[in-house]
């Protein structure tokens, strides 16, 4: 086993990558933002582009983080739902089906269907615990117990617990506003029975929530009601080697959303809870930076993720994404001002691209800069999609990033004689 001579750190802007925006003078939001600290790190280090999974493949946050933590997502990914569930503290048992969910806004139609008005219920931030309690009061259906747990804003996780369940089911969430709630379908006979039970439960959540006092108050305040639960991303618990066994170093995560917290718990990593880290536009990026530095005292590897750039990308709001890039810059600046670069290798990137013109994840590569211990600097002096493309790292895939960092800090094992 190699003995590291330093420590490694990954700082991520969630959904950071983007495309040129006409309203920003043809620059990306990152290129348009004032980012003196990111530029300082780029000038101190070596830059390039990174494809989180492989070129042109839009990555989910879960598969991107799996890849960057050194696990092949094509071999180890079993669905997002179990990660979301464990991330919010749910007891995921063998045989459970786990889903990620949204509190969403729907309107009934004359044909009996439910039309999705807002998949995120106006990014509801209050009252979801009461709504989840109302849903959890529903009786079991077909012998299946449904357990819902609220997460940050509109997000939630769901467990289906019972005999004969099959995870090969589609999503109730059509992933689009203006569409009807999708009919869940199954690919096997058992999955078809599972889908039928899930469809009935989704309808019951609407009946339980539409006139709930929280939603009565939201309508009175001119807000969208959170009147249905939309499950998606069904999966079962994965079998993953703990991070410390995979890499021979102690690892920690400083992240804001339950999904990535759940992944860290599956990998037996330390997962920090950071007061003020809301996962929203109003998050405290300096609190994240301080928590990252604290975790670095006790661990050889830390990954920190700032969620807000992804929100702006999904909202299609270029100006908001510029501001979120400045948030990331302040986070990076605080870390740079308080870390020993001679004993630390720092990588800054995104987990995936969420262009404001797409309003969803895309397969565009991400800017990447690595500075600190053992790094050979190049001529890049600014951090952005196009400046980094000229750097000495070239273009790598996310699965290689941790190997690069472990090599820099002396924790990589020799391959061969």
C-alpha cells in the first residue's frame, strides 16, 4: 500500500459547464463571471477538459460522482433512488425499491389525467415535512408499504417495501412540464404488478395533498401547490467497495444534496452536515469552504460540491448562473487562502454541464484545473471552458481524475514490476 505524502481535494461547481450565451456577448456564464480566484488557481496549475463519463454522454450527478470517485458507473450504478434514500437517512433494506421524487404541481384535466404545471412546485422550501407526513398516513396498497422522506426543497425519496417487487419499472415523472403524469410501466410480469401498485399510489398522493392545509396556504399566497409526488429513478441498493479500500486513503464529502450524501454513505466515507448549506441559491459557500478545510485535517481526500450553478442551468437563467459561478469563486478563494499548496493537490471542475440553453444536463466537456503538490504548470491563466481547452492536461474522463490526484500525492499503486 502506497503512503501519501500529501492530500487531495476536488472542488466542484454542480452543472458548471455551459455553452456560449448571446446575451453574455457569446461567453459562457463561467467566462462572463468575475472569477479572480479560479483564474489564480488555473494560473498556478495545469488545465484541461474533462468528460465526466465519456465524450458526448450527458451524466447524471450520481453517475458523474461515481466516476470521479473512481468507480466505473457502467459496472456499479444501480439507479439513483437508493442513493437519494440513504442520503436523507432512510433505512434501505434488501428487497426495497427506492426512488427519487419531486413534490410537483399538477392540474386535473377533463379526461381525468393530471397535467404537470411545475415539476418542482415552485422550488417549494417549506412545509414538505407536513406533506410527507400526510402521504405516509396512506394505508399500504396491495400489501406494499410506501415510505416517503422529504429532502432539500422539492426533492424527496421513496421506498416501496413488500414481497414480489421488481425494479424494472419506468418513471411517473415525464421530465417535462405541460405533459400528463406518466403511466408507470413494467418490463416483466412482476414489474407490471409493481407498476400498477405505484400508479395507484401516485394518484392517491394527489388526493391526499391537493387540499392539504400547506397547499391551501400556498394558493392563498399566490404560490404553486405541491399536490403530487412524482417518483423516478427506481433502483436497488448497490454493492460497492468502500472508498478507503478502493483507494487506500480516508475520504470525506462536503455536499449539499441527499443524492451525493447517500453515495458517500454507501462508500463508507465521512459525510459532513454543514449549517447554512441549503442546496439553493442562498447557500453559504464560505461555510462549505470552512467545512472542507476541517474535513481535510482528518482525511487524505475531500470532495466538495456547490449545487447552485446547476439550479441556474435548469432554470435557464444565464445571469443567475454568472452569480453562481462567482459563488464558486469565493469558495475556491477561501480554500486557496487557507491550504498548504505544497502539500495539497486541488482539482476544480464541474460534475456535468447544465447549459442554460438546454435547461438540462448535456454531454459537453467541463473545464478542469489542478494545482498544488507535484503539478506541472502550463500557460493557461484563466478558468473557463475555452481557456482550459488549451491546457497541458488535454481531455480526460472523470474516471481518471482520482488516479491523477492520487499520483500527485504519492498514493498511487505501481502497476507492473
